[in-house]
């Protein structure tokens, strides 16, 4: 059976990511470990989907800015023969394979699928080939809090996925952990990773989020 949908994993690797984002100001090693875990979590969810996927990092992204680079990635994957393309970044630890499969199902009958973040951006954007217009896509307000609203008005039919939060800085990380009423495994892994550094003064909130028995393991959730 020929698969007509492909996934673009559009993200800098951890080493490059921490040049642009700070998840932990007081510990550079933990900062990079958090970036690594965020990257690896999303990669694992994409792999679980069983869909063909293409990784676009700083090494093979083409363009002068984010919007051009992402638009070029879409153009290239569509040119490879896929009828629908789903793009995902590495900054939403709440994403899981169900979001990807839901987007795939949406794109079987609708032109655009969008996963909106609590901050107004998008953690996932999926499009059918016929709905993709390079200039229109490039002109969207990428990396702003107005992106989701703009996408919803720019296209005639947009089906939305559940809202989840993105993590672009220490404040976002703090907020996503504190606001988690039902702790996802991915969030628990981040908490365990932070605790493994034994630096309670870095993130003093982590032990308040879940009972201590969740944090017993010294290896659970460590980044490679």
C-alpha cells in the first residue's frame, strides 16, 4: 500500500537549539539535556506513527528565514510525490503519536490540519498538496502568537487538533509543569531529568508537581 502522507520533522538539533533558546539559565549541561529530551521525544512519536518522515535540521534547511525554510521543506516533500504533508517541531512535549495520526485522518478529507498551542502558535501544521501555495505559506506569521488565528482565516477549511503548550524558554517549562493536572509521561520524564541533576535551586518547583515516589528512579527519563 502506497503511503500518500509524509511527516516533516522541522527542528534544530539540541546543540544548535540552545544557541537560540534557554530552558535552564543556571546549568548549561541541564539546558542542553532538556533540549535533547524535547528533540528525542518528538522524534519517537513521529517514528511510532509508521509514516515516512524527513528530518530538516540546520544542516539541510534552505532559505533566509524560518518561513522560507519551512516553505521550501514542504515544497520538496510535495515534489517527492506525497499528497499530504505534516510538519512538526520539537518544542511541544505534550505531543504524541495520536496527534499525528489524527492529522493524517483529517488530511484524508480536509485541506488543512492545525495543532494550536496555548501560546497562539502551532505545534503541527498539515496540508494537502492542492492547498499549498508557496508565497501564501511563506507570508504567514510564523513564530508569533498570531499564527494560529492567521492560519484559521487564511484557509477556507482548517480542522483543529487539541490545544497543547509549547516550551521555548524557562518560563514556558515552569508553566507547563505547574499547570499539568494530569502528568503525561513526557512531562514526567522532564521532571525526572531535572531532578537527576540534584540541583534543587535550579527548578525549585519540580518536587511539588508529583509525589516523590514518581522520582525514585535515577535513570528514568534521562536524555542520552
